[in-house]
C-alpha cells in the first residue's frame, strides 16, 4: 500500500484587502481525497470580513491565533454573534451560514477541518457566497431578484453593482459591525485551552477532547476533535483508532518527530512535523510522536463524534491485559524478558515524560 503521508503546508486560494483564504490541495496531499477530508485556513487582518457563506461540508473550526467575531446562522434559526479567541472550537453542521470578522490589531487565523463525503470535490471544501462579486445575487437575472425580494429594479442594480469584493473585504474603520453577545456562545463554542482537561500528566502532556458532551453540535457534524499539548522532549504513546476513524492532525505550535506504522508492520512515515503542517493517519494505523525540546501542540479531528483509541504503551496498554504466557509465546522470549517488558510503564499512560 503506497501512501504519501508526508505533512504538507496550505496554499493561498484567494485574498482581498482584508485577508486571505488558504487550503490543502488533494493533489498534493492525496490522503485528503482518499479519506474524504477537507482542510483550510482563513487569515483576517484588522477590519477584515469573510463575507457570509455556506459550504458543501460539515466542519469544525478552530481559532489558531487572534480574536474577533463570528456570525453563525443555523438552518431556520436566528443569527448568533459570538466573540471568538485563540483556542475556540466551533462545530459547523451542514447548512450553516457563517461570517467572520477581525476587530483587533493582531491577525485572526481560523482552521477548518471537515468531512467532504457529500462535497462536490472529494478532499476539498466548496463555499457558496451570499454576497460579493461571486455571490448568488450576481447569478440571477434582475427580474428574478426583483420578484424574489419584491424590490424595484433600481434597488436590485444597486445591490448587484456594489458587490465588488470576492470572499474577503476590508470594512471601513468607522463602520459598526454587530456586537457579540455572551449568551450566544452557549452550546456554540468551546475554548479548548480553558476547558477541563481530559488528560493531564506531569512533565508529559495535556489533552482536551471535543465530543457530544461538552459541545453537542459535534454530533450533527459527525466529527470529534482534540487539542493535545506535549511537553518538551516528551513522547505520545503509540496508538490507533480502534473504531475505524481517521485522524487528521494540524500542528499548532512547536515541532517534533512522528512515526506511523501500517500494514504488515511497515513504517509508512518517519518525519519531522512543525507548526503549519497537516497530516493524516489512515484507519487502524499506529502513530507516535516525540516533541522537540520546545514542545509540540496539535489540533486533530477524528471522523466520529466520540472516538475510541487504543494505546500500545503505558498503564492502559493492551499489552498489560494479555497474560504472561501469551506474551512469552508470541514474542518467543524467556519469562525473564517478558517480566522486564511487562514491569515497565505501570504508572504512566498516553504521555511519557523525557528520560532522566
């Protein structure tokens, strides 16, 4: 099985005065097409507005840096206007209309990961814009727009003719955008950097898992997610998804080494990963990472809202559950060697601090 699993960087798709939109291309990262996963990034400058749009894919959005405002309209619901900041995860089901705005000096960067099995192109998101030079108004004739919205022709021409931007525009400094409302965050967003930890291992690492319990909307998206922070020189236990889910990983910060082992015990990837990289671990393949001294942080989606993982080292390792006789016979080793193997890693799980 020849798979190109090497990490890739996103490439610019389009830009405007207010920012740029980047995506990972299935031609360069074939696993996107193979696994029906899309990945993209939105970077907005101060006063940058990503105009209202909907997509052909359900997604999870994750704020990589900065802060700003998001407008979200679920089908047949009112608009939710959320204050967003670094670490926020937002579930975006099918049919949701969104806009994104940066009201701060620092750049606002948002990652999108999602399922493209119903998309026009496998491994790619297609956005449909409500406004702008490529918005829906520009495609309909004046007659259709006039009748649909009960407008005079002069108003229709103004609506269509003024839409010069494409996807991203820059709003005038003195223009007043909607103010976010604190109650609109409820059930819509979860800050992974502030949420209760699901795993916290001293000198090892920390994990926050995004699932239907802490963000019910992920059930509608059909994806789970997690934020993992691995301490400097620490190791993440080799493990695999035991419910046939794919894992799509974006490196948020730092760098480290990664190995992936697949069919017939063959190592299919050995590489250095760094901030900005995206890579995909196929179903049932085993992956492990070791952080460089400055640590390693990544955000992943998993193609099920409540993923189940099996780890092959540590206190919860499957090896610990197997009887000594089975291990001796399988490894073809003496009881002494088996005892040494089984006696290690009885306290730690998932993350292992650097050796002394």
